[in-house]
C-alpha cells in the first residue's frame, strides 16, 4: 500500500492509494476524490488523508484482515500505529511471520496522540463514505461513533439556553495533552527581518507574523487581493483602510487557501510600508512586474513566476541560519506568533478565529493561554497581606 499523487488532464491534482500491485484501491480513491472535488478540499488534505488510510490498509494487509474486519479492531490498530516505526509500518518493511508481534507498548512510541488522532479521522471519513456509497456494510458506522452529550464541548459551542442535546462522538481517540503554542518569539521575528536579504523576503515574514497568513495563502495572494488605500469603494470593496483578502483559488504554483470562506485581514503600517518597498524592488527586476501574484521569483529563474509554498520553508530556514537562531523558524510558527500576540493584546476568541480563518472557534482556543510572563505579572500585582496600621480589624 502506498499514497500516490494523481495529475488529471485539467491540471487538478489529488492523492489516492495504490495496493501492492500498484492498482488503485477503489474505495479509498472514491473517498479521496470526494474530498478533493466534492468538498472542495485541498491537495494537501488528500495527501494527509491518503497517508492515514494507507497506514490502516497496510496494517490490515499485514495482519491478514479485510479492512471491514480491521474497523472492528481499531483499538489494536491504534496500539500498532503509536509504536510501529518505519521498519514495521513503512512501505519497504519486511513481511512478518505468523504469530509474530508486530509492534506494541514494549517499544518507544514513534507517533504522538495528535498524529494518531489525525490518522483515525481519515479512517473514519473513509469508512463512512464507503458505507454511504454502498461499498461497506452499515454496521461499521456504529463501531466508529457513539452518542454523547454536549457538556464536554467548549462553552462557546454549547447551546445558549443550557438545554441538553446529543451528538455523535468518535469512539477511538487519544487524549491530546495541552501544550503551549509553538510560536516564534518577538525576538526571533526581529532577527529574521534583519537577516532578510530583500524587501520581498521582509514582506513575506511580516505577512505571516503580522497578518497570520498560511504559506499557501501567502503564495496564492494576488495583487488584486491587496487594498492599501483608506477607501476601497472604487475597487468594489466596502472595507475601510488597508487590508487584504484571502481567497481560495486553483493556482499554478500549488498554493491553496485552506479555508473555503473568504476573509479580509487588516494590515498595519509595518506591512503597508513593506509593500511599498517591495514594489520598488520588484520594478527594478525585468520580467517580474507582469504577474498578478504578489510573491514572485526575483533572483532565480523563472523570474516573475509565483513562488511555490515549499520555497517559503527554504527561505525561512536560510534566514534563520543567517540570523544565528538556535532553531529554524517555520512559516506556521510565525502564524502562531500572530495569533498569540492578538490574544495577548486582548483579542477575543471570535476575533482570533476570524483573523486566522479558523472554521471553528475551538481551533483558536489554544491562543488564549496567557504568556508565562503575563502570569508572573498578574501574581506580582496581588497586594501583600501586610497588617495596615491605624485600621480596625
């Protein structure tokens, strides 16, 4: 079993699953095509789902189970998934003998709870779609979900009148311990800006750190999406002051906005100034001024072509090395820095979700954990219980 990238004649791409004979696994392919074209999901989403489904089908094949039977033993699959390294779960893993233990708690975990839960989500979607299309028996759905109340949901997601309601809850899920957001610090952002070798690179850092753009949204940004004037009504936009629009499109560079819903992100004076400086730099490069994409190649061929999302990671790694940072700062850590700074500045959950393009406000809750320095300041502000002279007690 392996995940495989499919390129259609139209130029659209999605990931599917091939078996050991390099034949398409029909049930998995139908689901992944539905995710990509029926739900308007991204290519990267199908890549992630295809990887998870591949692991499940590979485990079923190596334990001599039909995948229908494998759904009945998801608990065993979870144990294997958490502990099976590449030498066991990889595509080139050697066959095992009958009765041989594949992997279990006696080994160090190789996948965390978050990764295991992600694979399980892909498997659940795959199974439900197969049942819905008549490719699997209906009783499998009851093995995946159970009834649960809304009381364990975040307060924002519960009913306002406090009445009880019910929902379907996944039966198989690991607890994910709460951890601090892995954000870029303000000092790291300043160091990155100082290490940037061009105005374009500084704009890219600021758009991620001061506007919260994902790398796919950054590389898919068009000039027509950016409104830097005080009044944009002449452009057919009723939003005042400088801002940009994040719009999902099929782009030739593979860039993709994760959220289906368009959003407008306000821009501060630092980002506006960076846009101005970058425009002058871009005008000096022959062949770079014609493209409608904001972020284009200036220093390597093909000049003027939109940058690919992978190039953003390479750029951030190079800037981190030049800045002498102890780690390589990723684009998503810059985005996390924006969400954390908005929260630390008093931004509400709804504001963070809207600015970051989260479909659910629960995705934004991670940013509401205060910075440790603020917690220390809060304790220091508590008055000491010293006896006050001249007062009656």
